[in-house]
C-alpha cells in the first residue's frame, strides 16, 4: 500500500480570538462573528411553526435560497454563490480561478484568509500599500501584471474598518478592466 505524501505548505495558521479574557467568566466575544445572545425568540417561533428540520443537511447547492435571492435582487440565479461563510467562498474562488504561477493582489492590511487560500493553490501574493490604513486604488493598480488573476478587497476592510465608497469601487473596477485589457 502506498502512503500518500502531503504537500508542505509554508503558511502560518489562523489563530481565532481568545476564549477567555483575564480569567473572567462572563464576557462577550466579538472576534469570531458569534452571537452572545443566541437565537431570538422570533426565530425560534418561526422554526417551530414552519416545522424546519435543522438536524438534516441542507441542500448543498442552496437552490431555494439562490432562487429567492435571484428574485429579490433581480440577478441571474447561476451568478449567485452561497457558502458556509466568506472563508468557504474565498476558498472556492481560489480553487476555481488560481493556478501555480498566478498573482493575487491584496491590501497590506487585509483579511488573512485571502493570502492563506491563495498560497494553498500556489499563487503568488502581492501586497499593495495602504494610505492611512485605507485601500489605495492607485497602489493596487501599480501591482497589476499579466499574471494578476484576482484582486481581493473587503469593503469595509477587515481588519482596519476603512472603506471605499461606491464611486471609488466603480473607479477601481473600470481601471482594472482597462489595465487587464492592456496587459493581456
């Protein structure tokens, strides 16, 4: 029997927020998107009334949810991705679109999972400098090359909390389109 050899990936592991604060027993943990309040009474009532079975696996393709979102926001059903949090969607995007010699651009202070999932598939991660902890469109564009496949940004940015407004996002998209068409 052949024993599989696993890749050695040189990536620091993600360390979630601490579970204890100075040995205090009562505290509210805000670092992991967890609710300190639990499920609301209204949600409990709906779950009971609608006879929803949480002990069964949901539809892995989220078809009913995607149809509802599609109707609500008037978007093509096939362009909607659902996942178990942003981490899973970021991982899917990296696995689907990135190859070993591709480049990914991220702001220097950005969500850790962008670089982890990019590195797992072998892509080269480039960091664009921020200005006063805010994403710089110009610094992102300076990093774009023929090998650039993805530019990841969180808006508002995680962890800095700064954000690009609607006109800045549109400008970035337009300039990336121009840069992409001239670099290929």
